[in-house]
């Protein structure tokens, strides 16, 4: 029984690592689209094309993201803002956004 539990825990841990790896690929795709948007002005279209492609849907699914049209719109909106993923995930950006929302309210 102990071996079964150890094996299950190991498999769960491997699955979590794989999901994080695919999530990193999604973040890299977002950064690439943001760079394209700044350089060529077509970032939202690029990320939408990628997210709707077979490879994009597969990567999103493996990252634990349901590849539906709502997600595609969210990705396009994120790229349209032009904020790099590393900045958007930082604590300072989160605090700045919360402060801006508090001022608006």
C-alpha cells in the first residue's frame, strides 16, 4: 500500500511540474505577442491565431487552461495592454493596480 501511495504522489508531482512547464510556454507566447505588438502592431491577432491553432490549444490544455473563446479574448486583452508578463506578475504592479482601483472607487 505504501508503494502505491508513493507512486501516486510521485505521479501527481510530475503532473504538476509538467503543468508549470506548459504554463511557462503560455507566458513566453504572451511575451512574444507583446513584443510583436510593440514592433509590428499585430500582437493581439498573433496570440489569437496561436491560441486557436491546434498547437496552441494543446499547450493551453496541458497548462490547465480551457482553450475556449473567452480565454482567447482574455489573452488578446492582456497583450493589448502591453504589460510584460514578468511585470504583470510582480508584487509592485499588483499593488499599483490595486491603488489605482481604490482611487477610481
